[in-house]
C-alpha cells in the first residue's frame, strides 16, 4: 500500500528543535502535526498579506483614506 504522506528532512538549530518538542509535548501533539499546522498558518498569512497589499494599492489608486471615502465612491456611481 502506498504512503499517504511524504517524508521530508529539514535542519534546525538545536534550540528551535527543542522548542518544537516542548510545544508539541505541551499540546500533546506530534512534531509533524505541529509543523504541518505552522506551515498552513504561514501560507494563510502570506495570502492575507498579498490581499492586504492589493487593498492598500487600490486605496491609494482611488484616494481612499476613510470609510467615508468608500461611501463617497460607492454613491458616485448612482
């Protein structure tokens, strides 16, 4: 039967590896569970950061500084 996961090897400074072990133990989880969740959070954070950057660029383009500016733009089209 084929594996349902892929094994990867990474190098970490000993203090980071020890902290992973401490947190995993405190939360009654495996290292793998902890690192998987950390990676998912990292990816999610990156996506939100890109969305935020797009929002900031759009706000600059349309001279939006406040919620009142958003309301003004929305009502200009009517």
